């Protein structure tokens, strides 16, 4: 039909080629090789994306929590074209530089909290976290403490999939995939519920960050890495005082605090950076995703002044870097992305859409006995599904409630993401583009409402 954006024959061809030649992240290769792609995107506009069949979906997760300014943004596209036409790429190794990378460094450090005054560029989140670990170790070795190497991350934290980042990622699936990892990474209990933070009296004390520090010895620990809000691990908000307590603990023991802002950074949580919600200043801050709204592959590690001052004191080579560190086109796009965020007051929109989404959550909780633990910080949001929410009794393990509800939403043309909690696959994550409006939030909630109704009809 006219509606198809790819002809039916070409569509079949594409699927066959995809099955044969394209190995996809987080799929089961056997199933993909048999069934092919779930859908194949062709174009996007705002919060909407179209597939090869011409069907339009609401992108309720900003793809991978990253397309923050939404799809089809012409200003970003034009900026990329202009920069590519002028100078698509230049090296940043061995002292070479370029204007967009410098301007972006100045801009980001002026926006970042505290004295995070210098940046090292990468091409994404995993590279940023690996870089943060290496810079932390490099820093300690310059301070005459080369034995400070260990990294502590939180259980359920997601920090990416390069080998060091994957070791810090404390979601079992990612360790089951490949046994390779680095040594010297420890996973601390997340304290996802209210607790006396790190206090000896708390029953969760065993395995807490403090416990690990005391057991391993602070003089062996380089850094603690924490997502301000855990994303892929289940959209978990830190309890009140949590990040402040991590900051205090790091100061007490002389350990660097790395904030993984890969999802939270650049407006997602209703503040420019996730840590800004708590007035906490990390020593290193890893960014990616929202830095460019996904229009270019870019990440970075911001470091505080004192780390930078230490690095510039000695004659040691910073023997680290990626071909695409400081990529001029990627940096030009990020600069424009930040300009639009500020000009269009996008972060204020995030805050008001958080209220709309919360109103939707209240409605869903009133209507559906399975829905609970709704949460939203800015447009980083989610809810959980239980057979009995008051007693927190999960559905039978043969049922994957969030997978089913997300599938129902998908059938109604809303893309969301199911995540797992301790009791099974029962968390639904919601993170639409930050430019979403009230009516569009209501559209999402209406689809979720109908989807849960169908799920409850089947299972209650
Ligand atoms: N850190 C966090 C908090 C993330 O959510 C992700 C990706 O989802 C990463 C790191 C890894 O980023 P990338 O996939 O760009 O390597």
C-alpha cells in the first residue's frame, strides 16, 4: 500500500539479510536467526518513530534512554551536516585539537556541579566508565598510592559492557554472558529501601559499601561508582540521604566518588544532572547518551579541579584515548543539543511532565490492583506489578508481568521496556523524550491503562 515506507519485497529481503548477517545486542541469537527483527525503524519525528510497515509508535523509552530531544530534530541534523562539511573528523591525540571539542568542554564544565572543570572525551557510556576507573587509578598512582585500585559498584547497577564497565555492572545476566572480567571490582548492597545509611546497626550492613571498604582496606580502594538513579537495574531512586552518605563515606576514607550520569545527565531527571537533585558533587562524572540526544556517538568524563591539578603536575603520559575522543562532529552536535535544552527550557518541561506522569500513575494505581511502587524523577520513571500489591506477592514465576504489559503496549503502538526486580520481571520503565507534552503523556497513560486491563483480565 501507499503507506509502506519500504516495499513488501524489499521488506522480506531486509529481514532475511538481518537474520543472516546482523548480530544484535541483548537478543538470543538463535531466536533472532529464526524470527528476524521485532521491527525495523525507518524515521522519527518528536516522540514518534515509524517502522518499515509505516506504523507509528510512541517512543516511550527515548530508544535507549538517550533520544532526549526527540527524533527528527532538524537543527541537530543541520549542525552535523555543517560540521561534517567543514571538518568531519580530527585527531585529539598527541596535542591536536578542534574548536567544537574545546567549546563543548568549556560549556559542560560551566554547567556541571562544583569544580568539575575538565573533561576527557569518549564515544559512549561504557568507555566513559572504563576511563573513569583508569583515571582514578592513574590519579592515585600519581599521589603515590598505586595500590589504590579497587572499584566498588552497587548491586543492580548498570555501567555498560566493556570489560571493566561490565564487571562493575552488577546485573547477573551480564556476568553470565561472559566470564571475562577484571579483578578488583566489588558489588555492594544497594540499600534500595530506607535504611540507616552505612550504619553498623542496619541489618543490611553486611555487604554495604562501608563493609567492603573496611574489609578490603581504604588504602586499596580507588573509587565508588553509583548511578544517581539506577536505570537498567530497575529505575531505583536512591533513598533520602543516600548519595550524600556515599559522598561522606568517600571523603571519610579518601576514596573517589564517580557518578555515572549516562542516563541521568542532561535533563532526564528534571535537573541538568542527576546529582543536582541532591546537591552532591562527585569527583568524576561520566556522561553519554543525552549529551547529544543520540544524534552523535559521544561520551565524556568530567573530573574535579584537584584531579586535573594532580594530573598536570607530573611528566607522565596519559596513555589512554579513543580514535573518536573529541570528535568534532559529535561535539558540535552536543553543543547544539545543550543550546536547545537551555533555549527551549526543556528541563522545566521535564519537571512539569513529571507531574503529569505522576497524575497518570495515581489514576493507574486507583484503577488497577496490580500496580504499585510508581516512581518518577523527571522523566525517568517506572512502576511495578504484583499479584497482591499490599502483601507484595509476585505473580507465579511462569508469568512475566512487565514483559506481558509491555507487549500489550507494543501492540497498541507504545514502546516501553520491561525490567526485572528481585521478585521477577515485574518493572515497567518509562522514559519518553524530554520534549513530550501533556496530551502525549495522557496518550501514553491511556495505552498503559488498556494494556494493564487486558493483562489483569488474563491473570487475576
Ligand atoms: N551507564 C549507564 C547508567 C547506562 O545506562 C549505560 C547504557 O545504558 C551505560 C553506562 C553504557 O553506555 P553505552 O551503552 O553508551 O556504552
